[in-house]
């Protein structure tokens, strides 16, 4: 009796695979959903890094895939790696085996693996691919952290404010009304806001939730809405430089890696387009590819797109004219990567005291508004 996992479209495909392996299907259970993070880029980086190490140690490709499959913690990856190992053992090239799973392996993975097979340097191509993907992942993570921090602080401040206005301030308001004493202007203003929160806040919260839900479904059904949002991001002062820098670093790094591996420019642009998830930037790269196909120089196509700086276009022009396009793309990728990292660090350092000041002002205003009338209660009680 044996047990294991297989990736297939239906039960018939599973049965056929087992029969080809001289195994009789006894029981089959479908996994309804893939666990979260299974096909994350970190998992791909780990697998290809292990594969590059095994290949450099002299282990064959099929044996390396089998060894990684045996020790991988995810059933989905074990099934995928065993499938790739069987295809490679049957004489199918590794790049063609990866091409059977386009939803898991982007076009850049397949193109670089194909170059490694042609040049006999599969281990080196795997290592380059891993280094590039890990570098982009770290930059993306740092940018998201820098953008997420102020949002988290503001959400916490908003929750605390709403909680105090909805539950604490009404109790103080009832106490002050019982003494029938004049209240300071700041207390009256905060109590008015508290009354609005307790009476109308729930309806506004429901309306906001409905608006967010409707915008989510609109984004899925109407892709041009996503493009509009992405163009709007480029106009936000603090967000735009980080987001643009991360995207440009990804574009130049991918193109540089493709050029160094000997992949033609058009195929490199196609790989960039397939690896990007932002609709606006995918359309920009697609338009550049069309212009390059028509014979327009690459630097001129970048300039006409309007999404790249004149310095980038000038360096790409120098690279094209001197035959060192890969070197210039690598320099652009390095500069954008370091510049975006510096922006992310500076943004986090600059926003931390600002956010603390904002939270302090909000909480301090509420505390003063609640406790300032207490100093007047003694006079009111003695008068009474």
C-alpha cells in the first residue's frame, strides 16, 4: 500500500498516471483548496536555490528534483516536483516541463532555464534567477512595510478614538448633565462628535463597508478601473516614489538578467510583462514591445511611453549604441533598488514621530475634553 499526492485536472488523469506507474487506485481524495502561501515566491526561491546547490554538487537534474520533493514540507510541492522529475526522466526538457504549469512558473523562469539548458550552465542560471527574485522580493517587502506602518498607526488611532467617543464619553456626558454645570467649548464640541458617532456612526460604517465591497467587485469585473487606481497612485506624494521605484527596479532587473543570459530583447520584454501584476505597467511594456517590433529603438520607445525618466532613456540609449545594454540595465536596476530602499528607510524614520504626534494630539484632546469639566464641578456642587 502506497500513498501520495498528484497534481491533475480530474480523477481520470490521476487514475491514468497511476496505471502508467503500475499502481492500482484504491482511494482518492481531492484537496479542495491549496494552502495559503504554497506557491509564494519564497517557496520558489527556496526550491530553485536547493536545485542550484545540488546541480553544482554534481547531482543530476532528475535526482535533484526527487531529493527536493522528498524533503519538502508541502504536499502540493512534492506532487509538482515528482511530476517534473517524471517528465525530465522521460526525456522532456526541464524548461518544457515547467511550461506545463504557467500559473506557477512565470515566463522568466522558463526562459532562463531554457538558456541554461542550451549553454550547459543550468546551475548558474538557477542561481542567477534565485538571486534576482530574492532581491526583488526583499525590496517589495520593504516598500510594503514602509507604506503599511503609517496606515496601521492611523487605524489604531481611529479605533481608539471611536471607542472612547462611543463608550467612554457618553458616560461622562451623563454625569455632567446631572450637575447642570456650564461646560468648556472643547468638551461641548467633543460631546457633539460623540453623539454623532453613537447615533450615525453605525450607518456610516455600513455605508463605507458597502462602498469598499462594491469597489472590490468593480475592480475584478472592470480591469480599466485598476489602471485608473494605479495611475492615481503615481500622484500621491509619499506613495508614488516608492511604488514607481519598486516597479522600475523589477523591470530593469528582469531585463538585465535576460540580457546577461543571452535572451533577445523582445523575449525579455515579454518576460517582464508576464511577471508584472499591475495592469497599467503591463500595458506600458506591451506598447514598448510593439514599438520595438516596428523597428523603433528601445530607448526611444521608453521615452515615448512617458513612464520613464529622461536619464533612464539616455542610459539605455548609450547601452544600445555601445553594445553594453546589459551593463546599463544592471546599473539602472542597482540605482533604482538602492534609491527605493533609501526612500523606504527615510519614510519610516520620518513618519514615526509624525504619527506619534498625531496620535498624541487626538488622545490628548479627548482626555482634556473629558477631565477639564471636573475642575468646575467643585464650584457647581458648592453653589448647589
